[in-house]
C-alpha cells in the first residue's frame, strides 16, 4: 500500500520500544485505571478499557497487573485513585507543534510541571485548539521489520481492518481508524500467541509478531522540518516531557534531518 513514514514517527516508535519497562507499565496502568473509572471494569461493555487492555497485553504486561489496574480504577482495590485527563498544546523551537496528553491525580502539579518543561527548554504553551487541529487521531501499531516481512503483516492487518501498512527504515507501521485499532491489535496478538511454545515461552515465530508499540496516537497532517541544531533542542523538550510521571503521551510535528541520529 502507498504511504510514507516520517523519521519522527519511526524514532518515536523505536524510543517506545526502548523505554524502561517500569515506566511504560506505569503509564499503561494509569490508562487502564482511568478507562475503568469512567466506564466500569467490564471490557466487554467498555470499549476504552478493552483497547487499554489490548495495548497492555501488546506490551507483555502480566494479567495480575492489569487486574490490579482495573480494581484501582473502579475503587475495588487498595490504593484506589481518580485520574483526570488533560491535554496541553504548545510549540517547540522551529515552530514545531506539540501535543501533550496527561493523566494525573493532581492538576496543579501537572500544569506546573508541563509549563516549566516548555519554558526551560525553549518552547511555549498555546491555547486550547491551537495545534490539535494539525493532527488526526489514528491507531498506530509498529513491528520489527527485520523479523517479519511486509507481506505477512499486510495479509493479517488488512483482513482485520487496517487502513495502511508501510515498511521503512527497519520497522513496519500499521495505521488504522481508531474504531478498528483494537481489532487489528488483537489479530496481531493472536498471531503472536499462536507462535508461543507449549509452555508459553517466546519462539522465533511469536517474536516476529511482537509489537514494538501499539497505541491510538495523534498523527500530524504535515510535518515541520528542522535543522540539526533545532532538532537537538526539540528532542530535548520532547524527552523531558515524556519523562514526567504525569505525562501519558507526547506527539509533535517535528521532522528530524536524515543525519540527525549521527549528529
């Protein structure tokens, strides 16, 4: 299928794959908890919770962790917490648009932290709606292109309802409508699970279907090209945002130079 992945999207996917497991699980637990808090703890009647569980399974989160996160959201378990969703919009250097999704139990703390990160790293916050119009909400699933072929992925993903499959720079990216995201992730997960050994251990067949990342993301309609010096400053801002405990996801329009990784 036709399509083109910008380096920023690929770099984000690789960064997600390299993230520390503990930090990743913390974000997934928050997502599951807020979904359960808003729509109840039954994934069959709560599409958002079902999608969050699928995403957690794609990241190999243990079932016990998932259950505890649901209990936390519904108030059935110890340490029940109420998270609120917030979205901040702003700009990094070079006119790069930035969207920040936050899940927090302390709005004042989250707002102060995000504002400080922008101001200390050459960015500035914008008003609501100032940059969100530049993004489309899409399901994005990324596989390791060195372990599996584009044709194999395309056959499974398109059958499950994917919009596009693109192989580029060592990764294979599946794009879906948000409403079809769960079905496509489950189809990929089924291929992974089918390849497990009888003892449910990883095999080469299951590993090739293991997703590097799977999330409903905000995909930029157009990207913002920057030079090497600006790229380093933009990356520093995005990294600092992603490191904040209250920040769930960060999206931007940045298009890094081809030689940025070697800079």
